[in-house]
C-alpha cells in the first residue's frame, strides 16, 4: 500500500502552507493547468465537469424563475463603455483593448468584455418601447477578461467563466425584489448543493459594484478562516437606463424610465469548494456537484467473475441516476484508492471475491474515511442515503468553522487583536462612515464583508470612531 500511494504525487500539508496546499490540489487533482499567458488557465476535463454541474444547478433555478439565456458580443466599443461614468471608472484598470483588426488600426478601441451591462443596455434601448415589453429577464453564460496583476487558480484569473444575469423592470420595487430573489438562489446553491454555509448581506457603498445603487452578497468562510465573496446581486436603479436612453410608455401613456439589476457567480466558487472542504489527502467534493459520485473499484479483478460483478453494480447505480466510474484499469487497488481520494470522489465502492460470496460490498466515505459493509440488495438506496449524509456532514463541518470563528469586538484594538491571533470574521457595530472602513483596513488589515441581513445589537456606538452606531457589520481578510 505504501508503494502504491507513492505513485500518487503528495501534496503540501495545509497547516504548513495553505497557499501551496491549495495550488497542489488544483493541479494534482487534475482540475486546472497553467498556460503560456500569465493569468490564463486551462480548465481540465475534471475541473470543467465540476463547473458544468454547478452551471446545471444554477441554470435550472434561473429558468424556473422565468429567465432565458442569451449571448452578447465579446467586444465593446469604447464609446459605449464610457456612457456610465462610475461603471467605466470602476473597470478601467482591468480593461484589455483591441486596437487593430488584422493589420489595420481600428477607428475606435474595442474593450474585451469585463462585464456586459453596457451591451445589454445598448440592446434594450433598441427593443424596449412599452410596458408590455417588461420585464426582461436575461442571463448569459460566457467568459470575461479582466487584466489582473496577480493570479491564482480559480480565485483570480484574467479570463474566467461565469454567468451574468441582467434584468429590466418597470419599477424599482420589482427590480429590488429580483435582486433579493437572485441572491437567495445563490445562497441556496451554496448551502444545498455545495455544502457551503453563507452570510447574506449588503455591501457598503465603498465595496459595492461600480455603477450600482446597492450590492447584495453572500460571504463564505474558508478553512483558513479567510472570506470568499461567493455571489453578488446588484440593484442599479434607473442610472444605466437614463445613461443609455432606455424608456418605455407605461399604462397611463407616460414615458417612464425602467430599473435594472445584474447578478453573477463565477468559476471562483470552485476555489471556494476546494478551500471549504479539502483536506491533506486532496480534494473533497460535495456529492451534488462531484463529476464522479461513486467510483467502483474491483478487488482481485483477475479472479473469475469479479469484473462482471463490479460492472453489474456500476450499471445498476448508473441506471439509478448516479454519476459512476468503474475503474477496471491495471493499476493496483491501493493506487486507485489514493488517486480517487486526491480527486475528492465522495464514495468508493469496493467489491472482491469474498464480498461476492456474502452478497455485499464495502463503501468508503471520502469525507470521514468511514468504511461500511453493506448488502448489494438495495444498494442504490444505500448509496443515495450515504451521499446525502456526506453532504450534511460537510455542511455541518463548514458551519462549525464559520460559527466558531466569528467573533464580536467592541474596539478597533480588540478587532485587530482577534484578527491577528485567530483570524475569521469580526462583527462590530458601525456608524456607516467610509472613514471608519478605511481606518479598519489601514490599522487592522480587514475590509468590510457585508452588513448582514441578520442584525445583532452589540452596542450603541461605533468602536472605531465612537459615534452613534447605525448597524452591525462583518469584517474580514478576503480572497
């Protein structure tokens, strides 16, 4: 067994170097690879399959709430990008520009899409005329390009995959309702698919999306106690609509400006899954997005009838709707065990001659390592329950990490000390002034994560400036 495990490259212990552990998992679990262009990565088949499963879960929820998928152009004329000043200023440092078509210089620079608000608004200005045209509930699956100075697999790419929803509504109330509904969809996917507990809240004005009136967010805590912004939903009001001349005739025949939202989740969430659930043996995948939910490994497969018995079990589980892989390769069982542990497969099924005699198999959970001898009768039902138990176990473990590492603080000095000693989320009261956000960042190294929907009264004054407090806020160090 020891020799078998040496055949699978080892990874750095997360306690020794969390950053290197993360990179090791991304590469050795065959999720991603580097390219000759800095900041641009290859999504390998296994990594892309995780994204496809997340995409499927999101897409069916979008469609269930009336959204339809569209595809917008990759290139945006500079003049179009300039129409909303806060928006263009927010993205200017990250824009990549096309200046030539073939050998000819373009009359106007074209921006490679960093996000698509301006393209959607330009389109809507041509097609929206009456209240009957609203609401417009659009989403697109695409890649975007942001010229990041530093990069890390999944967490910070120059080109990354995402979905971006864009909707247009007759009233501000409808748009706000949409913004909140989409945030809850993201929270649902994180908690009930990815087993990642979230803190729901509103970004401060300093941290909100460029051009938005309000940004809602879900914040997750990683294993190293840092925050990951995992999905955002933005209420734009009528600012973009006015900038792009979008107007419609309402039921009273009055010319009216509509209200807009946008919302997005990207492949960055895969990094969140890795850092929430992974361990020193590699990736640990939540069953509901795992490309392989059950790996079937024959034991003593050279013996008569063993491969056939394993194939029959694999086919039965596949027919029941599970994503199953039968590994009948010539590698030893020990090598296979280590390989699929590295890749985070939730459940391993072992079946050999002795098991066949007793009409049983061995099931091994990736999250806990627990082994169970179970009957082959009703195996699909047993696997279904065990996968649900794995999801619940992963969620509870991550929830404990979040709860155990969220601390109240009643002074700036205390907040700084907690962050330096323990990390995690620090919750304090806040006056609402940006100056206090800046001071917290400068002195304690933390940014505001969100003003949570679930408010607590921790006191009456802001611990940073001593002025009357308006709300409770979460602070943290973020990816």
